[in-house]
C-alpha cells in the first residue's frame, strides 16, 4: 500500500479525502521519499475537484523513478507531483507526465547530437499534445552520445532539445514520426 489511503465520506462530494493508512506505512513512505531525495512540498492541495500530493526534489531522475515505482493512481483528478529544477514531473491515472517544457528545450541549436525516440511512454499524453492540451508528451529517449535511456518530454510533431542525465549531452529529438489520427 502507498503512503495514503483514499477514502470518501458521505458528506464529501468534492473528491478523495486523504488519510494516513497507519503510522508505520506513513513513516516507511516518508523514508522512501527521503531516499529519493524528496521532501514534502505543499503536502496536499485541492484545486476544484482535483487533489494533488506535491513533493520537492533536486534529482529529476530519482523523482521520476519514485513516481513510477511508488505510486499507483487509480482515480481521475488525483495527481502526484514532484517539483524539480528541471521541471515539474507528475503521475496521474494515465501515467507519467511533464507539466511543461523548459524554455531551453525549444532551442534546438543547443543540441550536440541526435537523440533517438525509443517509445511513447504515455499515449494519453501524446493525444493531448496533438490536440494542443499541453506542450509535450513523455517518451523514452536514447542518448546519441552515450546510449543511455531515460524518460523526457518532447513536442508533438517537432524537434525538442533534451539533456541526457548520464553524460549531460544535449540531444535533438525529432517526434515527427509520431502521428495521432
């Protein structure tokens, strides 16, 4: 079981109420978050019917691993978010997502090598990007310099600059081969 247990009360119609499942699970979850270099951000936020559990972290790769391994989201409008210096990464019912590309990622002249788009990580994200509901979708990228693979956000039907977390090379990733009909 994860950090929180979701429970609705009869008088709560605005979304899930969060409570600690038990003290041991809460302590263990806090230890796993700390091991991933995360600290609580705003704890729990509610925006309309949406519920956000927010963390802060300095290591984007650890944050993405934490989101992928720690939390399963089974409810609409429920989000885990980790704010990092390299952007805000989150997980919802559709999977891993990047809230927004950073300005430098739009400047492909900075790229040192061509990266390879290996696979689309979140099909709902690519559909949203194709329809203009976000500036990116998450893919698995392979570095053109060191062959390391990682998740990153790229623009739909465009070229995006992404930085390899292993060797720090800026890669040019072309998503023109990804088409939503």
